[in-house]
C-alpha cells in the first residue's frame, strides 16, 4: 500500500437495506460527546455482549476475518476475535504506535455516521480496516469492525522503518507481518457489506431491547406510583376511620347528654299544663283566657318541638350506635334471611297490597343482624314509596359474580325517585317529599349504606320517577 494512501477510504458504501428498513434508526447521528440513547442507555445496556462474542468467534473461525466491537464515541473494545499479533503485540504494544492506532480508529469510526454505511480505510500503521456503525434512534453508540489485513502484498522496507521508529524487534515484527492475509478487494467488500447486515441486526435488537426497557421502566414507575398512592390511600383510610370513630363517639356522648335536659323540658311542660288547668277554675275572668287558651297553646308548641328534638336525638343515637357496633361476619343463607325479613314486614306488605317475588339468592359473608336491617329498610321503603296508580310489585334477586362477589337487587314498580333527588338520598336527615308516604327520620338509606360499607360491600341505585327503583347491594362471597 503506497504511503500516501494511508487514512484515505478505499471503499465507502451502504449495506443492502432500504431506507424503510433503516427508518427506525432515525437517520444520521447526532453530534456530541455523549452518545447515549434517550440520555440513558449505552450499547452494553441494549445488547447481550456475551452472545455477540459467541457469534463473532464463530464468524472469525469460519471466515478468518477479525472482529472488533467498540462503543462510540469512547472506542472501548467490547469484543475482539481473531486479532493479529502485529496489532496486539506491536502496534498496540508501543505507546507511540498505539496512539497512531487510536487516531486511525477515531478517523474511521467517526466517518461512519449514517445507518447502513460501510467504509474500508487504510490505517496509518499500514494495514486496512473496515467498519459499520450501530445506530439506534439517531445515536451512533457502537461500531462493528474487521481488518488487520492487506489488499496487496506489503512493502517490507516501509515496515522495517516502522520497526526502527517504534523500537520493535525487526525480525519478530516482520514475522508477524507475514501472517497478515492479503485479501482481494471484492472479497473484502462482500465481507464488509455482510458486517453491515450484522450491524443492522444488532441495531434492530438494541432498538427492540430499548423499547422493552422503556416500557418496563414506565411500568415500574407506574407500579411504584400506584404503590405510593395505595399507601397514601391506606393512611388516609386509617385516618378517616379514626376521625369517624371520634365523630361517632362525640355524637353518642352529645346526644346522650342532650336527652337528659330534653326529658326535663318535656316533663315540666306536662306539669305546667296540669297546673294551669287547675288554676283555670279559680282564676279571675280576665285570667281564664290566658290560663285556658294562650298558655296551653304555647305549651303545645313546646311539646311539639320537644317531640321533634326527641326524634332527632333518637335518630342520631341510632347512627352513633351503628358506628360503634362491631360487625361479626359469617356465612349467611340469604334465602332464609330474606324470608325472615319479609315475615317481619308481613303487616306492612299486606297493607300495601304488595306482591313479592324472591329468586334464588347466593350466600354471602357479612353480619347477620346488619344485613337483616339493610334488607328490611329497602323492602320497607319500597312499600312506603309505592305508586298509587298500580299494584305494588317487589322483586328480590341475586347472583354471584365472576370476581367472587354476591350481588342482590331489591327492585319495585313504585313512585321512583326524581333524578335531582338521587344524589341526596344518601344524605343524613334527607326525606323524600312524597305525599302520603309518612314521615321518617331521614336516616334509613344513609344507615343502609353505612351497613354495607362496614361489611366490605357497596350499594348503588337506579331509578326513574313514576316507574320504580332498583337498589343493588354488593357483598363479599364466603
């Protein structure tokens, strides 16, 4: 090889891939010292180096051509097979000549910056090298090279001068030179293009692993965030339960303490009514109207207000007691439980002229007394809020879901609930303005939902005004 040819490309071209096949590489490489894909991944993160070394060794054994696999831009040798003594013992064994090797490699590997590009170039130490880039998402992160060969017989004088220049043992150096194969240019081009195909496969494998890593990283992040959210939810639930417990205790104490003064007010009001009735017989004519009319009227208002206050306190006590009651879950025969509930409501259902249909119900695991209370409330409400335009029909049905929950639906063809009122029915002390339905405490459905939740379930409602309602309760299966 004439000396003036050193460092100049002998051949430059592209492997036989179409632009569409190379499109995933995202075109020419970006400039910059750190060629990390997505700022995180080098080639060692994206390919299995041990498997590649095995493939390279088989390639060298079959063809006699060397392989060098280097990261970019660091030029760290990640895999090397079949390297010649002239390179390992001489050119890279002397600091001065090794610097020339690195400089030549840098020139060659920095010149290949497009997907599928292959280049054959004479190095400054007199041999010929070939390389093709590994490009992933526009980043030239590695290079696949072969070389340490000649395209024509060497000039011994040129290598004697190099031996003298670098202080090599001339005889040993020339003996190493004699082992360097002289390869036909066409053969080398074919081998280099084949390496371009291998580089394409490595790039494709690296890209696939990149996608897997990124998806795995996103999944891991989502899992970690979900776990943190679950932990936060658990903490908030514990805090909420504690606050609810405090509120229920406060409610119980407060309502209990209010009951005493209220009983006094009611008792003394009745006494006053008796006293004024007795005084009316001896009162002067002008005082009789006061004793028999105005004062009893005022006492009547006090009595009515007291009764309302008493009902309110009773309702609050029921709510507070429910919160304090510990649920004792057990496997429940829901067919027997619902029969018992309907038997306890027989008078109300007969008064309403209700026709009740019960299908076969799956078992559940919950507190027996609490579940009886919630179904009793739902059936009683169906009777209470019936339509005056048609006979009342109530249906209780159930099923077991594929995810291990028991669903029960209590439906009716009653008056239904106006759409605007649906969100309010779970509010404590809310009472539906239904003429003739009778006054309630306004705590039935809120207590039903509380019972369901305390037993690990949920409740929802569907209703159309004038058509009826359907309450669906979900509870754990045994």
